[in-house]
């Protein structure tokens, strides 16, 4: 079925054989992942969400592909893929040149000129841009493996990205197994992450990279296992973030340093030493972050620290004067070109990223999904603050390193995206890396609140310091999930179930 004409590539659409092959691919994925679920579910009950999470991703990927074919009639995603198809054709014309472009990342003018005499050639605007070129490198390999099928390539990307998200989800479950269902909502079942994080887009790659990064950091610095392979994963995910969207790494890196260094401080028994060390640590953390990001200036390009202020100001000025954005944009207010002026926009920019577009600001069917989701996020935020209280919520964040990292990353990333994104159409895509971490943070705070209420009902005190490494079990409650960490042969009880689970 031919759908629309794409320059350089002729008529493009989804052929009937692609639907048939897509059904076969989904069946194969079901058999493979079902077997893995059956092997693990007895020891790891969270695997009951394994297949639903996978099919949510595959469904999101298929819906994404169909909407961009039949509703939008193309977009960045099709430009990436069919430019990758053109790159793949270079493999049969000049294999050495293809290897140079795909494996060495050569997107120079010289490389683009190699397509001059070929019937298909990549779009120049995506080939020449260092960020979008990364999507072309992946797409060319997918085109080779999927017989140039955009639909099948999207399903492959969706299933591969699911693996990274699942690993991060299980990292959180390892600390809070009693709320695995709530955490699954944040990581596996939020509509915007399912839709925008399952297609052939830069956002899918970076969302995957953030999740893999968090999982690998936890394995290396906290669980201390599989260190060699997880260090490789850290380097791989960092490379993806830096090459595709460097500002994501600029946010996740300081949050990670805070996460890793937190336990080194709280383990100090001397209160005076901690009182003196904490301010020193804060200033050192800021200084170390600035030093690392400054040294990475060439890699971060326009997102480098010395260029960031100008980039933010230019984006906002462009938004105010460029009619291409139409009326589907939001304004954080005038910028005075200083960092102080940028920081003053923290409340409005963060609010925009977390909760907008509101349902009444929706303009099309795709962003309608985000409008309803944002209403849920806003409601959950208000419910958390009203139920647990602002003071207790802050105490929870300050007392648990994983929660501290999650909320720090979520709020900083929301601010960065809100201050640099000119319209709602882009905002709903760009913010997906923060969504699982923010939603999970709220559910963890509500869980701590539930534990506090149970302790008070028993006439006991509630000390958040006991739960710095999560709540794998709480002595005195009902049935066990296994042996205690201490390995003394006792039968510890599982954490109490979250209300309404």
C-alpha cells in the first residue's frame, strides 16, 4: 500500500507483507519473553509485569508507526529511517565507505557526496547534523535486518528499548518490592513513554540510555556485582546521551554523583564531622560537576556550559518571534541573558514540563494523550503532598539515596526541558526520560507514608534512616520472600502491601 511520496526514495508506505511479518515477529517475541518470564517469576514476582510491559511497548511502537504513516504522512522518524535505507544501499556500492559512515560516524560533506550518483540518498539535513546522524546509523542496520520495513524496524526498536527500561524497573523493585505494581505504572505503563519511547526517534535512544545508566550505576556502586559488564554499559549509555542529546547527560551526571556520594556521608557516625563535611561535599559536588562538564565542552557542543546560556536565550527569543510555532507554544517570560534570570524561571519552566499541556491546551489527538496523562501526574503530585505532607515528603527525599537521585534528576530535567523547549508538541516527547523517575518517586513517598501510619498504629516510632537502602522487608509483618540479607537463617517478613495495590 503506497501512502505518500518521499523525495529521493519514491513512494513509501507499509506493504501487506510487513503486517504479516509484524505478526510473526510479535509471536516470536511472545515465545521468547514468555519463556524468560516462566524461568524467573517464582523467585522474582515482578516478572508478572514482564509480558504486559513488553506488549505495551510493541503496541506503542506499532501505533507510533501507523500514526506517522497514516495521520502525519511522515516526519522526522520516517526521514531517519528512509535515510538509513539510503545509507544501507551504500553497503552494496562501496562497503568500505559504508563501514566508515556507520562505525566511525563519518557524516562529512565528502561522505554525503558519495551518494551523488546513487538512486537514493539520505536527507542532507539529517545526515549532516551530528545528533540526528546517530539515528541514521542505527536505521541503516535496521533496514538491512528488516528488508527496508519501517514497521518491523519500529517493532525491533521497541522491544530492544524495553530491555533497558525493564532493567531499570527491576533496580527500583529490588529496593521496594512491595510496590512493584506502582513502580510498573511509572516505568512500563505511562502512555507518553510507551508512545514516544518506542519509535525510531532520538528520544527512544536517550530514554533507553538513561534507564541503562541508572541500572548500571546501581550495580557497580551499590550492589557491587557484574562490575565489568556494567561499567561497559555505563560507558555505552553515556556515549548515547552525549552523542544524541548531551543536555540529558549534563543533568543525570550531577544527580548520579549525589546518589553515589550520599552513602559515604551518612555512614559517618560522628555528627560533628558530618555537620562540617556536608557543606564541603555540596560545594565539592557542584565544583566537580562543573569541572567535568567544562572538560567535556567539545563533546557537548552548544550545550557546553559556556554556550548553554546563549542557547537558552536564543531558543526563547526564537519562540517569541518565529511564526512557525503557531499558537501551540508556551512562554516562560522574558529572558535577561543572565544565569540569575534563567534560575528565576525554575517554577514556571518546571511546571510546564511536568504538568503541561493541560487537557484544555490540547490541539490534536496525539497530544490529547499527554493532556490526560499530565492531569494524572498533577493529581498524583497533589495527592502525595496532601497525604504525606510537604515536610515529610522532603524528609523522605533527603533520607533515601535512590529517591534523592530520582527527584533531583526529575526536577532538574524538567527545568532544563521547560526552559529550552518552545512548544508543547516537542515538550511531550522531550520530557519522557523524567516521567518514570518522577512517578516512582511519588509512589515511594506514599509508601513511606503508609509505613509511618502503620508504625504509629502500633504505637511505634518511625525512623526513615532505617530505610536508606529501601524496604526489602520489614520485621514483624506477614509472610517472607526469602532469606534475610544478614544470612542468619531467619525468616524475615516482606514489606507490608501498599494500600490499594
